[in-house]
């Protein structure tokens, strides 16, 4: 790879990172062709961009990015794949699903909405992160619950008054 090609690759990675609030780093080395193809297909269906990257180029792109990746560049050893998503827990769910069949992919770290997560031991925590839509749904449910109780109480009260008047 020439210097010019490296420079272009770094610029491309920097642009991808600038547009992404959810970035996972994983090691998918050692997966056979069929499993790798299945992983790519699952990522595509979930709206996740999966790309194998060179560690040095990704590290330079992280340095050039406006985002603060903290200790995440220290995980750039061995083979690295980058997973870019719109839903915070989507890559973690896919990684966990594939881990049922084998030891890979291994989570190296993640950058999620300015928070840094390092280590495969955090996979279950990342799976549990709620998406924006799930949080909004929970809030709406919480807001609707008291209103439903009030309406129910008013209706019950009105019915009991109506029954009393009929007697």
C-alpha cells in the first residue's frame, strides 16, 4: 500500500468515524468462510457496516477524528474488524448470537455515544443497552400508566354513582 493509498484509507475511516456514534471493534479472525459470510449477512440485515481494517490506519483515523476514543486505540492489536451501527446494542447482539456457535467474534471494545467500553467481558452489558426507540417506548408507557389509572378510577367512580342513583 503506497503512502497515498494509506492517506486515502485514513481519510475514509476518519469520515466514517465522524458520522458514527456507535462503533464496535472485534476480532473475527479464524472464522471459516461460511461463518464469516453469515456474520456479514447478519450485520447487513441489522443495518451494521462490518469492515476489516488495518490497526495503524484505524488508530490514525481515531486520532484525526473529532470524537474522543480514550483507551480504545490500545485494543488495536491482532486482527480488527470495525462494526458501525445506528442502534447501540445491535452489534453486541450479533456478536453474542455468533458466540453461541464458537469463540469468535471477540469484542475488543466499543464507542457508544461518547462512552468507551473495553473488553469482551462487557458484552452482556452492551447487549442490555436499550435503543433510543426502546427508551422512548418505556417513557411513553410510564406516562400513560398514571393517566390510565386516573381514567379508570373516574369511570369506576361514575359507574358506582350511577348504580347508587338507580337504587
